[in-house]
């Protein structure tokens, strides 16, 4: 026999839903809820979807409006074990997939390969199946540490390759640095007939030997070199000498030397050995990153700016991996040579100190000033100087762009980095206000100058009219009230 719960008529002290306070009722307006949820992250909206039925509808709409992970979508239909999907089948499955791939698209011109493991287990498959089956490739983008000696040797024989590029980060894939620790490709005459954009990672001496080989690619316009191994200033000087002799067409040169010298707070870095690179006539984009702060004098910067008047982007180690005290630093006056000699410069990155600075002429084309981990002990002073230097709309950037900084530096260094970045947030807050005041001051000065010229013109006309009056008294001055 079914038991029926007896209804009670007990009154509740809680108000009925229809009489919610106004502060509660606004939380059930769909448009307002959707507006609020749009500013929250995915995890918060998951919690919001569990509050009530109305919030659930709006929260789920926000969660599934933009699907950026296909596994989440399929997992709602059937649970999926992602690691099994990626690793199941082993090399034989990978080879079969590549064979199907090249059979369906043999004329592919761009290949973007993203692999979450090292190349050791798939190097033969990539060379024999993938690259060999795509003879018309023009662009290859691989994970970092995937351009091994064998891969580059095979790419050198492909007639249409114009871009060899790798990307940092987990999205593209990590790879293993040991795979490129020994880099000696075997290049035959006529290698890389179409190559103009090259990115490589390896030991600096190996990269220098590769670029100095008789069969090296000499028609490069863009070169990106990355090294995680120790190097000496002499090796840096040799590399720049080789590039100056063999790659005169370069207009983009990026060199990242990410080895941290143990026990060194300051080193005589590669800028002291930059002289050979100054003879590259077409360079418009130059970046260099070094593990430790590097020393460069104001005179060296003056010579650099004079040698590269066509520069559009320049970053001279603005974010050293060891941003410690006790080393020479440039004051804000280091900006002067580039404002004077580089009219097309739109992005500038320097490692600076907020030392006193003489009067500055503003940059004509600067769009981004990148200060990295520069020191700003007095944000107000720095903002005042930069407001006179940066044109309207110039973007101020600071901080680091290292690959996995947590793996490179100790926790105490991370805290020092935060301390370095905090004053620049204050500079960024003050800069737009001071820049607007500077513009208004310049506009007022221009108006006063224009009015002064008008008064001079009127004064000259009146004096000439007075001289032209017959029998008029000659006057050498005119007072206008």
C-alpha cells in the first residue's frame, strides 16, 4: 500500500518567490546574467550552471558557445581517454596515418606538425613517409628540437622549401634538446634553392659551422637561431662575422642565447662583439636575448643606431634571465640615439635604469617600447621622461617571454621579477595622462608661436605703411595694445 505524505499548512517566514528583494530579482534577468557570465572563466561558469535551472540554461549557453577543445565536445557524448587516443597503435599506426595523409594530399605546400613527444621515435617515419611523399612543400613548421641533422639534410634536397620554422610551447610540442645537441647536416651542392626563412636550435659552434659551409643557404632574408648551451663571446663574434660575410640579404635576425652562466651575476655579453653584424646593410629587424645582463655603452648604441638607420624593430636583451643587481645599466638617455637616427623604428626593447636624462626629441614612428625587466625605481620620473619621448598611442610592454621561466630560474628569482615589473604598471598608468598633457602643452606652444608670427607680420606691415605716408614721421617701432 502506497503511503501518501500529508500536506501541511504551516506558514513559512521566508518570503514567497514572487516577492524577492530587488537585489535578488536582478540576478534573474537573463540579459544581465549573460553579461555577467561573459566576464567569467570556464570554471566559474561551470559552478554557475549548478545554481538553479535558470542559471543553468544561461551558464551552459556560455560554456558551449565557443568550443575550443573538441575532446570536451565528444566527451559529453561518450567518455574519451585522450592519452590512449594519442599513443595507441605506436609507430605502425603513425606510419599508416602519414601514408594516408600524403596519398590524399600529395601537393600540399604547408605542413604544420604538432607532436607532444620527442622526434626520436618518429624521425624515420617523418623523413621516409611524410617529407618524401610531399615534394611540393614550401613551408614546414615543427616543434622545437625537431630540426635534427637528418631532417635538415632531407629538407635541403627539396626544391620548393622556402620556410623552415619551429614554434615554442606545449601547443606545438616540446621535443628533446638532446636530439639537436649534435647538429651536423650533410649538405650537397645546390642545397636549399628556394629557402629564405630559417629557424634552428643547437649549439652555437654547430650553427656557425652550418652557416659557414660552402653549401649553406646564402639567400636568407630571415634567420632565427636559438641555443640553450654555453657559449663564449668569441663564438658570438664568429657567428656575426660569418653572417655578415655570407648572408648580406638578411633583413630579420633573431639570436636567443638562453644558457644561464652558473655563479655569474654579470657577463661581458654579445653586444660587445656585435661589430661584424653592423655591416649587414638590409637589416630592419634585430633581436638578441642573452642569459645574463650584457654590457653596452652609450657610444656603442650611438654607433649601432647610425649603422642601421632603416631599423623598424630592435630588442637588445631587455629581459635577461638573471636580472640581478650589481651590473652596469643604461639610463633612459640610451633612447636618444634611436630617436635621432632611426625614424622608421616602431618597436624598441632595451634593459634600462631610471637614471637622469637630458632633454629628448620624440620618436616619429615608435609604436612599442619594450623594457623587459628594466629598473624603474621612480615610476613618476620615468613616466615623465617617456611622456616627452613616446608618440601618441605608443604601447609600453614589460615582463618576460621566456619558455617555461619556472624551469629556468629559482622561486626567489621569480619574486624578484615580480618586484621589477610592479613599478612599470604604475608607469603605464601615468604615461597616458602625462602624454596628453605634453601634447596639449606642445599645441599651446605652437599656437603661441603662430600668434607671435602674426603679430610680427602686422607690426612689419604697419611700419611699411607709416613710411609710405607723404611727410609722415619715420618710426622705427610700433606698439600694439
